[in-house]
C-alpha cells in the first residue's frame, strides 16, 4: 500500500499538478503515522499484551505491586506493635514509680 502511495506521489510530481499533490502528501503522512503507531498497537493486541498505565512497569499503579503491599502490611503490623509497646512501657513506668515511693528512705 505504501509503495503504491509513493508511486502515485512520484507520478503526480512528474505531472506537476498541485491539486493532486496535496492530498497525496496527506495520504503519505497518514500512512506513515499508521505504520509507526498502528502496527505496534495491532501486534501487541494480537499477542494479548495489555497496555500498561505506568509505562513499562509491571504494576498498573505505583504502590500496588505484591511486594509493596506486603511491605505496607509489615509496616502497619510493626506500627501497631510499637504503639502497644508504648502503652505497656508507660504502665510499667507507673509500677516502678509506685515501688520507688514505697521504699523506705
């Protein structure tokens, strides 16, 4: 198809008709754009490769990869344990203050 368009453009250029050269140039530009953008899209569609939202990343959105979710869960677990540990330490501090007050001087 592109060879035919190029050949038609050459024939028109030989004749020198401006009314035919402009649509032919437009068709050539459209065919070139179709080759560069359309063919890779069709090949990927036939292979079954989905278009990714984040370029070449295997994850559709940042932070939703399985490793990211696992890391998030671990951080949440550690944060929960840390807050529970703070409560326990404050309670023990109160116990130690009571023991120190009861000691004879």
